C-alpha cells in the first residue's frame, strides 16, 4: 500500500488566516503515524509543509474579479506536478490543505496521471456545503476557493498562462463524472450551472429524504463501478457541530458519522485513487479546533480503509 502525502499550507484562495496551519495540526495529531501503524501504508512524504513562498508574487492585482489569481495559479500549477508525480507511479495521493482552491492542483494532477496510465477519465466526488463552481464573473466574493470546479471542468477558462492558462485538456474533468454530496449553500449562478448541465448533486435535502446510505449508493451508481475516483472533502461539508473551525461554516450539514460513511463506501469500491482534506482552520473557533482536527483525521482514516471489519 503506497501512499504519497502532500502537505499544502496555502490560504490564498480565501481571505482568512489560519487554514495554512492545518496540515501541521493534522500531522501533529498523529494522522500519518496512524495510517502507517494501524493501516499499514508505506508513506512517501517529504516531511515538509509546503508554503510555496517563492511562488507568491509581491504584486497580484485582481483579474476578472479574482483575488490573488497569480498566487493561486502558481501554487496550484506546482501542486499539480507534485500530485501527478505520485499518481503516475500508482500511489494513492493524500493532500492535506489548505483552502479548497488547491483542488485545482490536486484534481488536475490525478486526472492527467489517470489519463496517461489507464487511458481513462477519472471521476470526482466533491463533499462540501458549497459547489465551488463559480466562474470568476459569477462569484459573489472573488475568492478562488469558490471556483476550483469551474476551472477543472472548463466552465471557466482563462488564456493567460500565469492565471490558470497552464491548465490543459489532460487536466480537466468531464461534467458527467462529477458528483456532489452535502450541498446546502449554493450561489445563484452555480444553481443555474448545475441545472443547465445536469450535474449530479446530492444536497442535504436529498440526504434527509433518502438517507446517507441510498445517497452514496446513487452517487456511486452514477460514476459506474470501474472508474477511478478522486475524493475532494471540504470539512465544511460536516455540520459545524463536528467541524466548527472552518472559514465558511454552514449549519445543517453532515454528521461526522455520515462523513465517515461516505469515505468508507468510497474506499470499499476499490477505485479511490486520491483524497483531499481541505478548509480545516485551527485558528477559527479555537475551542472547537481540536474537534475539527479529530474529525478531519477520522475522515481520512475512513477513506483509507479504517473501521471496516
Ligand atoms: N460560494 C461562496 C463563494 O464563492 C463560498 C465558497 C466557499 N468555498 C469553500 N471552499 N469553502 O465565495
Ligand atoms: Mn465549502
Ligand atoms: Mn452563500
Ligand atoms: Mn469547498
């Protein structure tokens, strides 16, 4: 069991400080030790939290309303390469963020590796309160952590090389291979895109109506049972009761048990090739930070095969 780990201390996709400290907090809580000792993974990690200081430009004016576009572009371009290098060797890639803008790097890296190794289009399961599907023009905030899926599916594109123009077709995700779970704060323009393109999305309303078991079954049925899966888990998909320390909390979310259940089921398919855990911010709601970190560790362990008899 080969596991490539990338620790990404990046906060430039949104405006709150603290999310860059999450990888260290998760590692200090013992996450990697548990994966090695309890779950028998052989861990490939450079023992570094990457802050990519030398990639962050001094001048980074807004572009099409996007905040810090060059910084996010440069960091995700580098991260894409790091993830690709693990994935092309067939290792499972675990990325610890960081805000959700880093998914532009992780998903593009695995998508390219899977195309090369298997000649296949990979699927993405995006567990989140938010769809993160805003185009720059639609975004209410200009924060790029609300846009990664738009760039990854080519709903948004930009030709400037230093502002995501490095994304090639090989990095992209087919809209039919994207599934959301946990949505409950979706912006107007995003709703329109979901409808217009028939994107598969299970909101909290669906979780309440069908139960988490049926929702995961339908999500996996949509993907099909022989498709490599990248799981991008935003900790704000969980209810703030379980994960209060996050930049954009929304009440009415998944219980920790429902989150773990999603991860366990995706693991059980045998098709999971990568996971991101993002948006843990230990400096927000500091009383809840250790709980949020523990929840994050639990989700990762579940996705990597813990708790199954
Ligand atoms: N939809 C809002 C926006 O675009 C919030 C996005 C929150 N994204 C996240 N990864 N937490 O600004
Ligand atoms: Mn979110
Ligand atoms: Mn909103
Ligand atoms: Mn997100």
